[in-house]
C-alpha cells in the first residue's frame, strides 16, 4: 500500500495538477474513460470526500492478517465503497463495516486494525515505495529473487501487464478461466464485475461479454 494521500494539506500532483478534492474528481473521470472502469467521481465534490488514504491502507494491512483471500476481497470492497458507493473510506466505521463482506469478524478485525502489526506492515510498504521512488499511482513493481525487476507507472492495458510478467517470470503461463460455469462463479465470487475484467480473465473479446 503506497499511501497516495496522507492529507490534502500535504498533497500535490504536479503532473495532473491535482491539489484539492474537486480536481481529483476530474482525474477520476479521465481514468474511468481510459480504463472502461465504472467510477463515480462525485464523492470528491461532497462533504464525504476522503481526507486521507492512510486509514484505508492501514485497514488493508489489517485484513492481510486474515489471509490473502480476505485481504484481496477487502481491498476490492474498499475500492467499490469509495469509487461506486461514494463512501468516505477514511472513516474507521466505514472501514470496519466493509470487513464483513470480506469474511472477517468485526471484533477481530477491529483488534487487528488497532494493533501494532498492521501499522508496522503499512510502514514497511511506505518504505518500499520510497526505495523504488514511487511518486505516482498506480505503480506496479514486479520482481523475483535477484536484481531483475520492472516498475510500471500509470494505467496500462492488460496486454502490457501480461508482457511485463512474462519478462520477469518467463516460466509462468497465463491461466484462463473457462466456460459459462466459470464465468458465473467468477461473477458470484466478486459480486460486481466489469466486462473488461471478464474479457481479460476468460480470454474473450470484450464485445462478447455481457455488460457490467
């Protein structure tokens, strides 16, 4: 977790000229158009605009203590909450409410969120981001054991990500889900999916995939 927004009083994106919530709304609208991802930018023009991304980052690190499946589901729910539902994910009560859908028991999740392990794990992520000189998001760092690595900055098409993974780990092969049953199971597992991700996961033309 890179900690994009520690607070609006310290945030400035000189590339996209973003230094207040209203300007973030413009950036989100552009990202939605570029990626085909449904994003509602209106939250950045309301009183519910998140004041920081640090609480959500910390909550994701807390979710990791319940295992990778819970952490992945929780991260997706946080993204859906702010990008689709207009919820302020800098609020502890919102972050706690989201843990149930990820399969974590609220009391245990709250204890993990307030514990030192999540704070230390998030601090380690921030240190790694500084080490790789990550200053823009999204940034994807790919590496295996040894000196070779790749850093991808900005929104990239799926094909570019696949090519990068192949360069780092040529022994890995793409694994596609197959069939209508697999598609239905994928949609059921995530709850809400987009035509773009179904096309990428099932290796079919996006025009043949049902809409969002």
